[in-house]
C-alpha cells in the first residue's frame, strides 16, 4: 500500500478523480478554442444567436465530459459504465419515471407558491417563435441536462465519493455546480445558494439510487417545465417557450429577474425535495 495504491493494489480513487479533472480541463481548453473559432468564422451575428450559443456551449462541455470519463475508465479505473449508473442499468425506466414525476411535483409547488405570494400572468407565445426554434430549444435543453449530470454526478461524483466520502463529495461538486451559474444574468447570492441546494438534491438522487437516470429525469423536466413550457427565466436566461409567465411580488421570495430559482420559495422546495429523496432512498444500495 502506498500514496498511489490502495490495499487491493489499484490506483486510489483520489488519483482517478485528479486524472479525470486533468483530462476534462485539457479537452475543455481544446474544445473552447475550437468553438470560439467556429463562432468567429461565421461573423459576429452567430454569437448573438441564442440557439447557436447554447449548441456551442453543449459541444464545448460534452466533449470533455465524455472524453475525460472514457479515458480515465480505460486507463485507470477499468470498471464498466453501468457501475456508475450510466446506460441501461437495472431499474433505469423506474428511476427515470420517478425523476420525471418528482420534478413535475416541484413545478406544481413552485407555481402554486407563486400564485399564493405574488401576482402571476401567463400568456400563450408558442406561435411567436418558429417551430424549428422550439424543436431545437427542446432538444438543446435535453442535451444540456445530460451534460451537467455527466459533469457533476455520474463518474466524477462516484469516484470522488470513494476518495473522501459521499457527503463531502456531494457538497464539493454542488458548490462547483452553483459557482458555474454565478455569471448568469441577474444571478445573486441567493440564486447561487439555491443552485447549490439543487445540486445536492440531484447528487442525492444519484448517490442513493446508484443511477444517473433519476437525477436526469428531475433535471430535464425541471428545465423543460420552467423554461420551455411556462416561459420563466431559466437560471436567469430567457428562452423560446410555449407560454410566457410573468410574476410580480417580492424579489426575495420569487427571484426577480433571475426567475423563481433565485427566490426563497425555491430554497424551501429544493431543500424539501432533497430531504424526501434522502429519506425515501437511503436504504437502497448504491451500484
């Protein structure tokens, strides 16, 4: 046993995680440069196009997330992907369905809370955006949620948990998850705290089920429902949506320009949801 190897003479999980971070940063640097060149090569207008920017951002993070994971597994970890809850693992349909329903319940609580403590106006705007833009927005949100789950849950969270323990790992990656949203339009200290709490919720859903499908279900339905269906600002960003919803009331409670994710209402919804997941799935064996 040494600083590099554990009792089974395999590389310690901390070094595996460090290797993953190294590969991720390397490929992020490469893809960031390429995506900036792609944007610059087509003229300045492409950088103003929301769908193109989201697509380029998805590419920029997909490549390092997948490449770093596969390289670390191939050369250092040697476990199959299903060991990390990725792919068609046992019970994936049930976990995904529970995640979808869980997020739908959170959306219902959020909208009900907005009506209870503020003024809500909702109007149909699905005919104001080209159908192609709506379809592209829908697909890009599915992709973006998958990216964030691969980066902040999945292989990195499992590996870091083996190195320092589940709760320190969940907290560390959730803090990073919150920091990633700090530069979003109208972000605040409270919106960042809420994003950290949401990260803990998603991390618990992954850690307690051993499957990436439940947090992905929660994440994708939350993003689609909040931004694409109801037209609230999604983490401060306005996107093409079927309805456009405006809320008036206390910014502290309802989030102001950042959207509901920036208010105290969602602090309680996210935290309550995390407690429910912890209590409901605590006894389930992590795969």
